[in-house]
């Protein structure tokens, strides 16, 4: 409004001093207008003042509206979108976190069936403590503890503890402990077993110091050395095998006592 105030004062001075097409004379500090007709200066200035105020209001109103209305759509819409995206991301992460432990818990639960997973204890590795797995285990290093797995146990290293699996294969291995398998136990040449063996069938080609209790057949190969009793359904002893102990086929289907009954 300072600009319009100055303009009003300048315009008042211009009307008093100079008027287009006429002259103004000063006599005894009284302004005389030489134009035709009288001009009411105060009336004209009041009209101009009202006009300038209306112009000022029209100029100021759009500016105020622009300052207030313009930021609203620019700020609100992106913020809402960003908040929705952040919420969606947090919900997704929570679902992932809540889902993962359930899957791991089911995978590690002990079951009768063997999984396809296979753990390998490499050569030069030593484990002090028991080892369990729902899958298979290959032991190439040293385990000082019991070994249990639902799958196949292959030992080419050393186990100092009891071993339990669905199948057990010892190849140039040394096992100090009891061996139990729901399937077959194979002891290859060069292996040393110090402990009892229990299985559904067995093939012995190495050295065993302990009793062998098998529900099915037992094959004692040429290179085998067994110091202990063998109890099975049937026994095959190849030439060259050494057995120091008793051999019994107590699981056979033949009723031995009835065979030797004497009819009177």
C-alpha cells in the first residue's frame, strides 16, 4: 500500500500544479484553475483512493490463495503414498519373519523317515559331543560322541561312541562303541570295530571284537576276524575267515529240538 499512497500524493500535486490543456496561477497562496468548469480535487482523490483500494485487494487475494492452496496438494498426496508403501513393506517383513521359524522347526523335528540332507564331517575335523541328523552322515574325521541319523551312516574316519542309523557302512574305519542299524551293517576290509553289532543283516570283511546279533543272514568274508559270538538266522563263512566264539542260528525257522526227538 505504500506504493499507492505515494502515487496518490504525486497525483494530487500534479493536479494542483499542472493540468493538461490549462494553467494554474498562484495568487496569495490561492490555487486558481483556468480550465473550463470547476474540478473538485478532493472528490476526485477520494474516488481514486477507493479505486486503488479495490485494485490492491484484487492483487493481494490471489497471492494469499496461492500461498495457502498451492502447498496442500503437493505435500499431502506424496506423503500418503509413502506411508502406505512403508506400511506394506513392514507387513511383508513381518510375514517373512513369522513364516521362517515355522519351516525350520518342521524341518528339524525328528521323524522316522530319512530326509535327503547329507552332513559331511571332513578329514581333519574333530567333533566333541553327540551328533544327530534326520538325513545321512559321512564321517571322514573324528567324532568323540554318539552318532544318530535316520539315513545312511558312512564311516571312513573314527567314531568313539555308539552309532545308530538305518544303514551303516564302515570302510577302513575305526569305531569304538555299539552299532545298531534297522537295515544292513557292512564292515569292509581294513575296518576295526570294538563293540557289539545289531542289525537285520550283516556282511563282515574286517575285524570285529564283540557279539553280532542279526535277525537275518550274516556273511563272514575271507578277510574277516571276529572275536565274539554270532547269532543270526543263517551264517555264511567263507574260507580263510577267523571266528573265535560261538555261532548260533537261533533265528532260523527250523525247530531243532523237534528234529532230535526220538519216537518211542
